C-alpha cells in the first residue's frame, strides 16, 4: 500500500493536477488555488487511499478524477483485504 500511495503522490505532484484551496469555500467567486508540494501530494494521496473520498478543500483538474477514483478503489480493496485476512487469523 505504501508503494501505491507514494506512486500516486508523485503522479499528482509532477503533473500539478491537484490543487489545495487557500481560502474558505464560502467565497466561491474568489477561490485561489495553490500548487502542491510533495508533502501535500503525499497527504492528499494517503487521505484518498484510507478515507475513501477526496478531502473537501482539495480540487483536481479535468480527467484526473478517474485517477483519484482508481486510488480510491485500490484503497478500499486493500482495506477490505486487510479486514478479511485479519478476520481469518482471529477465527483460527
């Protein structure tokens, strides 16, 4: 799972496809975006992987929603696999 999170973080960071809102969502007319540092990209990637939805203060451009969705699905699959394996170990 670390490899998936880091590889998606590098992908988001290199392509500048994910942006963080710098002000509140109430002023939608004056939204300002900031490019991600690698730490921000890693944080976004781990949030998407583990929480199964993108954070509300982050935006992604164009067709990158499919990449975010792919990471979301992979995260859910890995969490489900972890729970199944843990359940089998407890049952034995």
